């Protein structure tokens, strides 16, 4: 067999093993090891590649950004900053038709600007926003759909774990990736908000149980002083972490450290943390960091195996012979990413697809920062689509309400999936939307 055929078979084997339930990092490492062994006909070369990748892949200090932002996310969730942001947004948008849905989107955008983890957003706002929307007459499918749809903002608005992962895989600056995600994230949030208002006004049956919302009683309104008190932690976190990063005062890693320190201080001041809960957060941060690091190590092995096989060059030549230009490549790439999103998780898609597609994107002269934003948006659509839909499963398990089925949640996410796809097309058509803050 030729090296290119071995690489193709490794991709098929990889998808099959992932679908069968094997851990993605183990699959990447195993398939890459066997692939190098077959290509070189020497198990020693494969073993040396495995050992070298394990030491080289995460040797840079920049990898400190992963545990620091993960720790920040867990501490922010513990400090109820997401809950406070929702209550403030609820006050600001209470007179707007569909205002609780808009408030959920706005609060998710604020939460995303602090944490950058979609799954954390889905879990937090399922507990906070869904009960409130059900209380005021919103349909259960719509309420859960809003939470699922807006949770994806956590991977687009910086800091974002997927942006960090893309930066490592593509050798792009994590700071540049964060900056590039701001405008697209805000566009998506505004598009969601407009979509909610239009649905509430034009198709109220999609939003409200009886076609009309229940009024928010005056007793439910909070004084201005309390509103400002609840908003202050979010403002401080965003200004200090992202403001310092974009002003050039911090590197991405240092911004993560500042965020973690501020989140811990806020949690202590609000008396939301004790020694036992802090230890639990640190332990969970360690688990996530090890999992991400293991993924990156195995992805490094996979990338080297593909380079050794000549598969990227083979794909470039095949696309050239097929007459696929830049637009044709993007159509194929986005279609593949969205299709994979129906069966595997976001990180796995990036780890499998990017080592193959980045050389082709470079060959077409594409800006890799913009390409990263497009990739993240396309990948995140998979969080909302059946049968995998990770955000939907998180919401279902967090809600623990047998009256609300997975089908209800998936149907509720459909309008937001459509909106997200339209925003993706907008970002593809106008790359400057992603790059405007980098100039």
C-alpha cells in the first residue's frame, strides 16, 4: 500500500473507532502509531515518534493558558456570576417582547466573555434561565432552545477553549484568535436577539404557550443599586482580563492567571467557596487540562503521520485536478465539518480535520485567523444538531425534567441553528468582519 492509502484507511478506522466509543485521544495515538509503523515498516520509528511528540507537543509555556481559563470558568460558575448577569439582563429587556429570551442571549454573551466554555454556559443557564422562562409562559422547547443556541457563544466570544486549540493546531497567535472572535461573536448574539424578537412578534405560538407572555410583576423588579452590584463582577472581569489582553498589558497566559485570581476573589467575597469546593474545582480543572493536553499530544502524532504519508499534498493535487477553487474548497470543508458535528464532539472534529485541511487553506492563500473563526462557527453548529448535539444532552441532563424530551429541545434549537448557519455564510462572504480588529 502507498502511504496516501494508509492515511486514508487510518481516517476510516479513526471515525469507526470513535463512533464505537473509544476515547478520541487514544484513537488518534493508536491509529497514528500504526500508520507510521506501516509507512516506515519499522516499529522503532513509530515508537520514537510517539515519545518525541509526547515531550514536544506541550513543551511551550503557552499551554498554561488552558488550565488557567478552565479554572476561571469553574470559579465564575461557582460565584453565580452567570446567574447575576441573567438577572440584570432580565431587568434591562423586561419590556421587550420575548425579553427573557433576549436576556438569556445577553447573559450568555457576558458569561462567554469570562469563561469560554459552551458546556458550562449550557449547564448554568439551564438552571437559571429555563425555570424563569417556563414561569412566565414560554414554551419549554423554545426556553431550552434559547439556552442551547446561545451557549455556543462561549466558544466564539473570547476567551474560547476552541480558539486556543485552533491556535495550537495552526500555529496562530491565541491573542489574535481571541481578537478575531469578538465581532463575529457579537454579530451572532445580535442575530439571535433579533430572531427571538421577530419570532415573538410574528410567530408568538413558537415562543409562548398561550401565544402571549405573562407580565413580570413590579415586585420582581430590583433596585438600581442591587442591579449595579450584580453587574459589577462581570464588568470587572471583562475589563481586567480582556481589556488587559487587548491593550497589550498581558499575554493570553497572563490574562488567564488574572481571570482566575479575580474569579477566586469574587467567589470568596460572595462566600460561594470553601476549602472543599475549591479542592473540587482544582481537581476538575486538572481533569480537563489533562484531557486537553492528551488530545493535543495525540493530535501532534496524527499531524506528523499525515505529513509523513503525503496526504495533504495528495488532497491539494486532487482538488486542483477536480477544478475546485477557493469557494469549492470552502463548501466541501464546511459541509464535512457540519456533517461530522452530528456524530462527534467539537474538539475531535478540529483534531481530525485541521491537519488535513490547513495545508490546503494555506495553498489557496486564505488568512488562517479568519479560517479559524469560520471553523469554530461551523464546528459549534454540531453542538445543536442531532443525533449528537452535546449542548442538548447537557441541557437535558441538567434539567432533569421528564416532561421535556430530547426531541423538544432539538426542535427548539432549530431556529438558532438556522441563524447560526446564516451568520456563518456572512462570515465566509465578508472575511473583514473577523479581521477588522486586527488591523
